[in-house]
């Protein structure tokens, strides 16, 4: 039997530096596959694995603008209020407030799980969704998955896309979201090359960036 996420709330974290179509399309896709009930977007306060120069307030405001019209999606400033730097801190403090929480990560994060603080215990704090963006495939992730299975962190279920991780559900979900590099977007914006990035940003986010001279030189 396939995992059922219809009563789950997805926790969708990220730096949103800036928020782009890859984020919004991925969020929209969660309502179709695996059929999430609600999504909570959590802009990061800070992360040890990624340097973020733009303030939390500006990134949160851009995320809010990017989510306009998405009624089943809420924005939370929990990470800023509680100064959480690590995923385990967020899950320990925030997930008890959420019914059936499931944390969403990308394949890039999945491949670095062994670098996370409190790994592998963090995987036992909630269920997980790993978004498969093209060109990444399950075949390319096989070495990482096999090692996690051999180390008894993950366990196969008989479904190629579904595993258990430290006793919790972990499902790989295909997404049509574009594979967009936030670094590339920032570089193009800093060069005022809007022709290259217009299709990846909502008009509201673009206007906010211009008005506040974010990423400008």
C-alpha cells in the first residue's frame, strides 16, 4: 500500500534568496502528488551549510509576495522568532504544533543528509518528502540510498519511491518544478539582466527587488 499524505501538512523550508518559480511550482505540485492537505513555508533564519546575505525580513516578504493566490499555503516566521539554525531544532520545537508534519527537501539536501546535525536521529522526528527535479533520477541517487540502507538509516518497502527512515515515512516525489539556481538568479539581477530572469520571478517579487535595490551592485 502506498503512503497516504492526504491529512499531512508539508513543511517547506528554504532561504528564498530569492523565491522563484521553482519554489512555487514545487509547492503547487505537492497538492497533486503526494496529495498534501496544507503547506507551511518556513524561510530560514540561517543555515550552517549556506551563507545568506539578505535579511530574513526581506526574504520573508519576497516569499509572501511569491505565494499570493495560494490559499492552502501559509508563511511562518517561526525560524526567525526562535532563532533556529538546524533542522532538528525546527522539528523539535515546531512540528509538535502541526498535525502530521512532513518535511520537504530536495535531492541536493538528501545527498548531504549525513552532514546534518543530529543525523540520523533527525530523520525520526517527522515524515519526509524528497523532491525529484529533472535531470535527477532515482537511478542517480542509488549509491546514496544503498549506503543509507546498508547503514540501517533507511529501509525499503517494496515500492521504489517509498522507504522508511528511522521509523518514519520517506517518499521520493517527481516534480515538474524548474531546476533554477538562486545563485544564477542573483548574479543576473546584479548585472541588471532582467531578460534572463523575468520568467523565473513573479512580477511582485521583481518589483520588490527593484524597489529595495536587492542584489544590486
